[in-house]
């Protein structure tokens, strides 16, 4: 028998010569076998070869495909924790409107600029630390959504078995090489980050459906271009302070009306979002209200803390975010008001966060269940973020001092000691991840002052100041790091010689700067104020100008989340903004630095820059009816694209720093008496060195 032609071969292998009626299994098997036997040896070998190829291909692609599946299921799990159904009210949370608002006694006086209870007196009050051994509660009902999660680097989820180093390098290289591409393309591969938590770019660029079709509140922003001209700038301090109070009241109104007791306001859809279910915005706002003298608002919030706030709940919280926002907020409010309610709550929370430190390396896990007393890393890695494990120290140290229970201080000091002597730094610059099993840095060779590393540098200096400038290792690490920044990361743009801080990936420089890095001018200035080299202040002045330009050069007067700087001399623009980076989350860092710069220099231009930013927030992010919203596009004043979210740090940090910037009273939270944690909560500088 002649071997069949190629056409015959295909018909032999693919078609059923007996038609659809001949479909008995046995006969089909026999017919297949007959066909197989009719093939020549060469044809059989070819078929076997193809099958083998298919098998190998299947085996090779299996891990990445399943990893992708795992990534998606992680997203859904995380979504449960981070973005629960916005319509279900957790048990026990009532609208303030239903309650007799203001039942709690109003604060005895207006803003206190000194601790109402002197630290040493408070420290005398020894309280038994309460363990986290609390009953396991059933998980609250959760409604899954189809949107991606907001935490966790998607690239780490998607890349499957790619090595950590290669992956990190790839991320940075992508950014270096990328032209300003289509929005969709950028959206797919970039990670937009916020210190300690990551937001996927797709969430970053597209307005949420509620922002587009919302039948509730109209989007913010002027209706026509003529309205984009900023209103006349009042020069009087009082006007500016009052403008900040107005902004706060407006933000608070939205929160009170639509999100009371929940984590975050969604001002466009007039609803709320839940992250940990701890009333994040309310707690983040407490000390701001006290400082601004908003007594009624404060009293209502205090009442909620007293009657509704419970940490005895089965919920996974992020150690860093909960420490800086909630623990920090409670400690700060205790210092300002002297009200022991806040200290008691802080002690309860602090003890419930402690299980995070039970790891082989003593580097804490990122997540802890404050009801169950269990902790774990994110699902996609056993790494913790460097900034997260080294930016909880101010709060835990203060908690030990107040309770005279050393356990809090001991665990966070241990982290600092480990990081201090760990190999893998480059001239004081630290990698962005650390493994909770080995205690070693991972993703080595990638250095940034932005997301995932930023507040490490901030807390080196601030811990040193908090402890009365006695802890030499902290100072040594800080000074080395500033040298490292100068040597490796500081560059100037070609056109206007703007000084900026870029990133480094395996010796390759990337002229990218997160808005988060704008904390640095303030921190450098604080160091110089505390006796560190004068050239730190010079660098602070230059970087402050750059952060100002990041706002000024945008059509809305608001900075994007990330900018790229132009190193070429012959091109006009200093600042390039990629489509996926054009959003603004109401972040505080530039206003924070303006506050420090004004306090130390008294140069009124810093106030004027701050005033312009406040106008821009009012023009483009203020939502009629109450609240402010993050926006998608700082380059489009006609359609800034509201994202329907008011971050808690807008009230906790941004508005507080505005107020302090415009206040003429240098004793209003003197920088010689207090340090601000990275969420702008106030902690006292200790009267004596730590033991
Ligand atoms: C805040 O939660 C803190 O400032 C943190 O350190 C960084 N991210 C936000 C503000 O941008």
C-alpha cells in the first residue's frame, strides 16, 4: 500500500470516514487502530513526535498558567479583606445621623499644643498587656467583586517562577525603556504604588463605574475652562487657616453622611469602602480635628471610639498601615487630649499586633489577624516590604514607654538591629524587600526612595530624634543613606536643572520619581535643624523646588503619582508623565515638606506654594455634597476623572500639614518637642534617652 498523500493523511487523522452515525466507542477505537496501522513508520514517528512536542509544551506552560490562576484567586481573597461590599454595615456601626450626635462631652478646651498628660505621668500607669487570645469570630459576610485587588504586586503574582532578581530588574528596565505608550499598554504592566500598599495601574487609570454613571453626586471640577483660574489668593493667615478648616469640614461632612464608622468615603457614589473595618478615616482624623479646634466633630468621633471601636474582630490587617494610621492616631490623640480612652485603645491594638513578629527571622509578617492572634505574609511571597517593617518603630517604642511594657520596643528594635548589619546595602541604600524566613534582603540591587523603601529613611532620622539623639546606629545609617542618595540617585534635569531623586536598578539609573519621594525635603530639613550637615538643607531646598514644579507644571496644578525627568538638555520639558501615572490620590508628602521648610526658613514662598495646591484640590477634587476624591488625570482640567475615593490620609495628613503650614504659631506642635510619624500623627520627643 502506498503511503497516503499529505492530504489523505490529514483526512485520515482528523475526519471520521464513517460519518456521524457510526459513533459507537468500540468501533471507533477499532477504526482508529486500523488507521494507525495503515500509517507508514515515518508517519507514525511523525505523529508520536508531535504528541511528544505537545506534552513538553504543556508541561512547560503548566506552572505559569496555574500561577496565574493562583494570582487571580489571591486577588479575590485580598479583595475580601480590602474592599468588602460597600453596602453592608458591619454590626454595631450606626450612622451618626441616627445617633444623638455629640452625646460625648466636648473636649475641655481647644487645640492643645503640649501633651495634656505629661509623658512621664502617663508612663507611670502600668497596664497589663492584653494578649491576642480572643475568641475566633465567624467571618463577616463578604461579597466578592470582579475588580482586581488593591494590594499585592500583580507582577509577582503573574510571573510565576521567574527569579526575584530578574523580575525586579525587569520592572525597572521596563520603565526605563518604555516610550510613552498607549494608555492600555501601560495600564497592563505597571504597578502604581503607595507606600506600604500597592494599587494596580488599571485601577489607577480608569474611573470607577460609579464615577462615570453615578447618579448621586456630580463629579468635581469646573464646568468650563474659565473656572480653572484660581480664585484670588488671600494673604491673611487667618483666611488660609479658615480655608483649611472649611476643607476639613467639607471632607468630614461626606464621611459623616455616607461612610460613618467605615474605613473610607466614596464621595461620588456616596457610599463607603472597607479595608480593615476599623474606622480608618475617623481615627486618622482625630488629632487633626483637635489641632484645627473642631470641637463638635471631635466629640462625635470620640463617642464612636468609645462606643463602637473594637479590635476584637476576626480581620486580617496590614501591620504597617494599622500601626501608622490607627495605633499612631490613637497615641497622638492621647498626647494631645490627655484622654485615657485613646491610650487604652492603643494598648489593646498594640498587643493584638504582636503576633506579626513571631517569625523565624524576627522580621514581622505583613499581615496579622487581630482577632485570632495569627499572622502571615502575603500569599504570593514570604517577603515583607522594607518600609513596612522599619516604619512602625516610633509607635511601638512610644507604646512601650507609655505602658512601661518593653515588649513592643524590643520587637521593633530587633528589626532595626538586623537591618543595620545586613549585607546587601549600597552606600546606605536598602533593597525594597526582606524575607521573613531568612531575614535577608531580596530583590537586591534595586534602590528607590519611593514606594516600599521611603519611610525606612524617614524613620531612621525620626527614631534618632525621638530617643533624644542618643542612638548612634540610627544616625550612622541615616547619614550613610543620605550620602548614598547623593551619590547614586540625585541628578538634574537637562532643560531647567531641576534636582530630583531617581531610582537605581543594578547600576542602571532610571529618572523616575514617585510623588512619595517628596517627603524627603522635609526630612532632610528636619535633620539639618537637628544639627546634621548644612548641605542636607541645600538638597532639601532644591528638591522642594522640584516637588513644587511637579504640581505647577500640571494643568490642574496637582502632581501626578509618578513623574519621569528629562535628562536631555535640548528638549523643552523637564517633567514627563506617562499615561498610567497621571492620577492624584490626595497625597500629603509635598505639603508635609512645605510645612517643614516654612518652619525652618520662614520663607513665605513655601506657604504660597501650599496655598496654590489647596486651591487646586478645591478646584478639581472637591465633591459637591461632601468629601474630596482622588482623580485619574492631573493633565485634564476639564475631565480630571474622579476615582470615587477619599483616602484617610487626606484628613490625617494633607489637611493637617496645610493647617500647620499656614499657622503663625511655631509652638503649635513645636518640632523641638514632637516628631510626626509617617501618617502625621504626633509623638513626643522623649525627655530622656531610651533604656
Ligand atoms: C500615608 O499612609 C503615609 O504617609 C505613608 O507613609 C505613605 N502613604 C500615605 C500617604 O501618601
